[in-house]
């Protein structure tokens, strides 16, 4: 047995809170760490001790091994839990903990090392008899060799970072002409994310399911699996929705995949929690992709179905205990455990290619009847330096239909205002008929994007006045009245000497401008182009439209800035403000011509074109890194790169001009 009573959590956000919750329940003292961007974060307040470890950039804090070990010594911690992400799958971190006499709550460094390289992992799995996807994982990393191997494998192919996961450094390439650009982009992202630009190639399996098997092993040679999770709904090769059991896996297939996963874990002397990830094709054949040597984001669905706490299992295994349950006991729990579905609430704009977002939360309300792991609160700052995931919403029911119904309601109850999120997009996904039928594959979002990304519509949309635009005008009018409330008594609010008096409000909502004729009909009541709207507040706000109530949540912009509101109406999230004057709008368009601005907070990762060089329309002129992903900014037209305003490594804020492209003719090569 290994004795420890104080645990340092080398992570942040919701996973740090998740680990703290279990550790404290079991009587452990907990130590949080934080960067300068997280000085007042909820995980710091939840722990017994919180210590600063560096600046906001991950390399200066959560990836700083020396700082983490120093914090453990300072706090008197005997064990470190890495959470997921950051250093969770770094063998050098696990080894550094061991060398420092600390218990690493995860697998041994050797096991992490063996699975840390996709190329090496695939060879180990082939040796262990695990079916693998055809591909190339050799040491020759030249473009010529990789292009030749892609031709041998046959397009489409997947280009993947050898050293990492989470969709980073991954590109699907459909034809040979796109291969050089894909290799360059994947190498760059892999280098920045993992410090290793190595790549592998795999045959792209068309429309597969992404199925993973949760395994657990102790120090005494016992290994079990906990069934599968279906993680097929993804964007940018990153998971958005996970569930267990999978609609595509029957008992026989589950048993086969479980046996393979257990054998693979035994082959590398594994300990603790791990996950083997597979692609399941249309014929029922499964192929190994990678092993995640850590706790997964989606472990909560397995916990719900099995009635277990997997973090508790991690702590018990790290302390040298035997696994608490045998395989047959886990199988019985799973068979009687019903169904669980998890969605990842992320700070990203689905309408803009899932662009990561940052900012200040104006209002947060978690759903009440389901599990919601988060680190959010009113006024919380979402920094640009870390992963975009903010919360996990997990529903559990006796059947898939039961769990799905609960999840749909939970998403309707979730309120996140001030930072753009994918809440409404997730609500559309779980309402989609294909997802409801259990037929979603990894290309689900791509195939269904027209309906999943459709903007709001309603009966008045043909007239140019969709309901959210009318509600936006009412909220802006209400906000303006509140700012001047002291000028007149309540009984005169909204009063006019002429019942016909009104005003057309020019409202910009979700980037579209509408003119909304608005006439006050009483306190917090309006006629919006023939629609009767009223704002009412009890325990929560609601909008009454022609006498019918609609759920409403809203908040004024940070600092009470007039003319901007964030609101959630029904299943849509919106940002609305007053449109600028025609002259101001014209000046803004003229000023933005040729100027490429940062679409989000982020670090300048690359400036591939020097000032004074010519560029062609669509050429990459800057790469900005935000929330662990790289985003390529393209020249809007042929021209001359006239001005470069920042340098590589600088931090940009949304709207900040990065480069200016002067429109001049560019000769063909």
C-alpha cells in the first residue's frame, strides 16, 4: 500500500473541481494550482490550498513541470493527479513525479511512453493481435515519402500528429493536390500542441462510428473493461456528444472489443484508468486508433450507467488497492444501468466554423435535474489560453429515449450569456431525427450541417422581422427605459400622449440588421410590427408573444453599456445591439478593406508572409492559436502585404488588426 493524504491537482476548470469533489469526500486534503489568468477561478476557491505556478500561457504554468513539482513540495502534497489534457499523457511528467517521490495518479511512465506515440502504439497493438487501420507510421517524415505513402494507401487519408490527440494536428485529405498544404498545417499544429511535429497516415474509413472502451487495471495484474462509449458526433475531429451504451454495439461485439482492450492493457503493463479508441465500420469490423492513458472527459456517462466514481477508483489504484469489482460484476451493473448521454458545452461560435470564444460570463444557470460538471459563475472570465470546453451536461435514464428526453430539457434550461457557446447547436443535434434514431456517424455534423446550423426562422421571417429581432428591439427599449427610470414614476413608464407614437428601431442581431417598428402599449408592453410583446418577471423572465409565454433569459452587455443585449429565447442564443448610423457603417466598411483582424483572443503562431511581399487571394498570411487550436487567416484578395502589426508570439485581442493587404494586381507565376 502507498500512503498519501494530500493531492495536488495539476489542472484547472471543471476537471479540477471534479477531482477535488471526490478527493475531499474520501478525506484527502486538496491543492489547486493556477496561472495568472485563473487567480480567482472556482477550482482555486474549492481546494484547501491554491498556489500560483506562472503566467497565463500553458507553457508558463500548467505545462511547467518544475513549477508543479515545486508547488507540491511547498504544499506538502504526496500525490499529483493530472486530470486530462495538459501533462496528463506526458511520460516525462509521470517520471518526474516518481523521481521526486510523488505518487502519480495515473499509469506508469513506461506505459504512457509506449502509447504516447501513435506510430509506436500501433506497432505494439499489432504485435498484441489488435486490429489496426492500414497506414504509414515510419521514421521517414519527408513530404515526398508521406505523399508517396498516401498514394499507396489510397485517398481519402487521415494525416495525424504522432505524439498527441484531441483532434490537434489532424487533417482529412481527399485528393493528392491537397496533401502538401495538409502536411504543413498538421506539422505546425502538432509542433505547437505537443512539441513534436511527427506525423502518421491512416486510411480514412468512410462514415465510421467512433467507439472507445474504458479499461481499468491495478498493480496486482487485474484488468477489467467497463463497456463502450460512442463518441461519433464530432467537429474538427473533436468529440461533442458521447453516450453509453452505443446504439451500434450489441452484446457479442461488446464482448469482443472488451477482450481486445483488456489484452492490449495487459500487453503494456497498464495501471489505472485508460481508454482504447476504435473506428467501427459499416461491416461491424473495428480498428484500433489510439490509447488515451488518462481519465477521459466523457467518463461521466460510464459513471452514470455503472453507478461508480472513476476518480475514486483512480485514487484506490494509486494507493495500491485491488480493483473494487470483478468483470462479471461490472457486466451486471452495465446491463441494468440504463443509458447515459453527455454533451460538451464549449465557448465557440458554431455559425463561424466553431471559432473559439473568450470573454466574461454575464449570466450562468446550470440545468437542475441532470449532472452538470462546470467551473462557471456570473462574472467568470473565460480566458483565451486554454481548451474551449466549459461544462459537461450528462443525462441518465432507464432507456436511450428516456435519457434523450431529459437531455433535451436540460439544454433548454441551460443559460450561458456573455460568451458565445454551442448550446443552441447541441440542442439542434440532440433534436435531429438521425441522432434520435441512433444512426449518427463521425460525419454526422458535416452531412447535417445545413439543418444543424440553420439560423432562426419563424412565420414573420419572410417579412424580414423574425421573432428574435422583435424581442431584441423590445429588450433594447426596456434597457433604455431602465437607464432613465428615475426621470418618471412607474405609472408613466411607456406612456405617450399619442397612442400612435412609435419608433423604428434599427437592430443588429446575429450580424443581420432589421428595422423593427415598435410602439409602447403600456409598462413593459409593446406592439412590434403588429406582434404584441410583453416582458414579465417572476422567478425568471419570460416574453409573452400575442399572449403566449416563451422562456427568456437576458443580460445587458458588460458594464451596462447601452445598446447591447445578450439573450436566450426558446432554443436560440442571440446577441443584439443598435445599428450604427448609415454614415458610420460606411466608414467602418471602408476602414476594414484589406485589413485582417484577429477573430478571437489568441497568440500569433506564425506569419508566413513578410511585409512587402505579394500575396494571392486565399493565401495564408497569419496563423493565430487560441484554445489549443490553430486558425489560418487568409488574404481577402490579391495584393501586397503592406503592414504587419504584430510579431510571432504576441497576444492579439478580438478585432485587433494583424496585417494589411493593399489591393494590387499580382502576376501569375
